[in-house]
């Protein structure tokens, strides 16, 4: 077996888009920062979102049965930090941006690069994490022209200009 530290150091080299994952419903409004989001299939359009099982809001996401993947623009590093900050309550986190709702009822960040409004179709528990399989109910594109990624334990902005390699 590979040691945890070795695995984490290697995974730091796998860059990922930064998103704020939100939910609302019978269990209340919650959100967290994630980079563990990826597509599963386009028929039906489905994403997966990984969330630590020890997270306080893990059960709330399961109870609500819906979430929104709010993909952050390059200017949203502070927002990412707010939703990762355990010292801030949910009201303080959500005060950092403007929100609306679409079909699922989950909070949709108005200034996101793109929003994936989803129904949680399945949940699998693997090791320390819950894997949410999320069927996309709606997609909303924002107006930003660059994205925020996390690579080598740091934030980086990516844009159309940066693809000229």
C-alpha cells in the first residue's frame, strides 16, 4: 500500500477546478469548497462530487437530496477560502456572494463561471468520503472569462490567454 502522505503529495500535482458546492432543503442551507468534482456521463448528464464523511454538513446534503456545483471564476479565491473556513458559520459564508435558485432549490452563485444544478441520484461511501452522483437538472453560464484551479497546494487563474502554448 502507498502511504497517505505519498498519495496526498502526488495528488497535489493533479490540478482541479475549484467549486463551491451548495445545498438547501429540509436540513437547511450548507456549502463547502471542493476540487473533487468530475463528469461521469453525458447520458444522463451526471457529475460526481466527493465530500469527507466526517464533515458536519455531509448528512444535510444527503437529507436535502440536491446540490449545486458553482464553478469559481479566477477572482473568487477569497470566496473559496470562506467556504473552506470552519470558523465561519453558514450565514457568514453565504454573505460573501449573491445567490439565486434554479430547479433543485440549491443556492446558485450568480457570479460563478458555470453552475450545475443537480439532484443527488446516488451516494456511495468509499473510505473517508461520500461520493455523490448528481444528475444535472440545469446549467447556467456566468459572465467570467477565467477560472480558478488548485494545483500544487496553491490557487492559480486560468484563462483563454493561458492556453496559447
